[in-house]
C-alpha cells in the first residue's frame, strides 16, 4: 500500500483529501500536517512514499520546501496540490523536482489517478495542462513570458508581487539582499519593463497574485 502524507493548512481540505484517498483504496494516509515544521518533523520519524504538498503551506515557500524535501528525503515523491495557476506554477515545480502538479480545481477522481501514476514511477500533469504548455508559445497572452523565467525568478517575483521587501524575500529564500536586487533587475529585463511598478503589473498579468 502506498503511504501518503497530506501537507495542507486547511482542515477542510485535509479532510476531503483523506476521504477521497481512503475511498480509492489505492493508498494509506499515514499523516496530516499543516506547516512545514510539522512536515519535516513527521518525515524525520516516518518514511512515506508520496507527499501531497500544498503550494502555499505556511512557514516556508512551497518550492523552497520542495527543494529541501528532494535533498533530505529523495525517496519520497512530491505531488504539488495548489490553487495557484497551473500553467504558471506547474512547470516551475516540476523543474524543482516535483513528481506532479494538481490544481485544487481538478475533479476529485484525478487525485487517485495522480497518486497511481506517481507511485508507478511516472510524472503527473493533467492533459489540459499539457496542451496549454505545448501551445503556450503560439499565443499572445502574457504568460508567454513565463517560459523565459527560471524557477528561482518565479519565486522572487511571486514574493515581490505579494508585497515582500528585498530583505524579507532574501530571508525566505535563503539569499542575500544583493542577490535579490540582481534577480529584480533580471526580471525587469526578461519581462521587458523598466520600473518596479510595471514589473508588478506583469506579475499580475501572469496571475502571480
């Protein structure tokens, strides 16, 4: 039986996930955590096969937590479960080591499909997302810029768009302030803007906040 750990700070969401996964009889829920502290504390005591990780779980940025998980618990596969835009964040999390990305808007039956595919060694994204990513370059929508951004640049942009100052961005991502400033300059160049306000407008167009 596949051992699954649910990491989400919303009690109702955790209850729903537990119900769906248990009813599928494909996996066993071995624990539920609501913060990254609880997550790593649990993993230090018990081995799990799949971690169902909420992108915006409290304390540590989701992608930062993902990187830490891949470094410290490489045998545990991570399925990101999020309300954030799929075609902005899915590719970023997959690059960072996730085994799959599932939107909270997805049908509940998809959860079982995702767990089954990941448990079998595969990678999961929805067919709809695969098609959007494949045809993204042919559109004229703002999200075409996402292809130009690295995973770390997406993290920095999201935090800046959320109103974080350079110092706080640096602390959350384990960087120094000078590096954050470098990322800001690089982001403005890639997003073809020449000031911070326009950069935030571009972030809004990308649905980052």
